[in-house]
């Protein structure tokens, strides 16, 4: 087995290879003036089992095209098999048609991977894991909640409350609360599908006054939901609120927006390389593909 460190996940790819004690291969990549992608493997791959590590955070279309080119080229170069680790899988939130005649984008991505003869797909805390049930190849969706919980326990935050910013993230908050200890709560969130406007309210009855809170979500994109939840928790008397997520997209001024709302800090995993990516998922990925 060898680990191919895709252009979007070079550092994480090397961490996975080091954890497994296997060879890693780097990739030369660039964009042509017209925006097309160029890919070249820096070493021979023939007769090896290749595992490509490539996240597909923004610019998602470029990182996806790089992934497709790496898969197809690896097979052309004579590898025995290709598995892909896509820690952050783009388009996973577009898992159903919300309005008539919409494309279900994640279904198209899975069809492309199947056509490229991918042997296995590994993701981390996908937004809607049920989308993989009809994939034409094995899919493994790993949970990063344990490693995020361990980070906060090691940081000395004992028995905080864990909150989810919406009902969908409630399962993650419940899982983290079992690991860390303490109660959990959540918010009800409604989004206007046309305007994108969000309305939120707390649906739990816990007293948060004077307590430390971990606000946990799978993805932070624009930070609007997180910032609103942080502000509401602080107004309810929370001592400190830590924003935590698996995938820190942090579009535009999202990071500062969250801090301005009263958050103590933002903590994320390295599925997406950011300054706030303080928790690595290399070990759980290595364990899954070993």
C-alpha cells in the first residue's frame, strides 16, 4: 500500500502514511491559464495498492477534478487498486431535491467515482451518510467526534455542556456529551429555502448560566448559525462558549464573525487545513484503511 498525498491534503496525507508506516507519494499540480487542471505523480505507482487522500473543500470543483484525474491516471499507471479518502466531500449537503427539477449533486459525484472504478471511499463525518447506501462501491463514513472530544478533555475543560446548533447535529452533541460527561442541548433552526434567512430557538430546558459550552457542528460555512447560537448562549449566562466543528470552511469573515459573537475560540479538525485545524483525523483514517 502507498498513500498518494493529493494537492488539497498534502500534510494530512503524509500524517496518514507516517501513522501506517507506508510509503507516500506527492503530486505535482497546477492550473493552466484557462483554469484547467494539471496532475503528475512524482513517483512510479505500478503494481501498488494506491490510497489517494484528497479533500474537496473550496475551490471544490478544482479539488474534485484533481481527484478524478489522480484516480484515472493511477489506474493508467498500473496500480492494483485505487481507494480514495475524501475527508471533506464536496456536494454532500446537496443530498436531495428541495425544489422541483433540482440536481441531486452528491449522487452525480458518486456516479463519477463509480465510473472511475474506485475500490473504496472513506469520508469523515459526512453531512448525510445515508447518501452512500446506494453507492456502487464500499463507502466508510468515519466519525471525528471522539477526537474532537479528546481535544477538549485534554485542554482541561471538564464536564462542559455540549450544544448542537440544529436538530441534525443533535446526534453529534449527544455522542460528545457521553464521551466528555455532562448534559447536552440543541437549537431548532428553520431556513427559508429561497432567501436563506435563518430563525433559531432553544428547545432544551438546561440552565447554562456560569457553564462552559462546546457548540458542536459538522460544518461551519458562513458562520451565521454558529454566531447566532453563541450569542444566544452567552445571553443566557454561559461563562465560555467554544465553537467546534469537523469541517471548517469558514467562508469570508466567518471566523471573525463567530469570535465577535462572543465565542472563546474556534476549534476544527484537519479535514480542511486552516489555522483553527487543531485536531488531526490522521489516526482514525489510518485505522480505517489499515
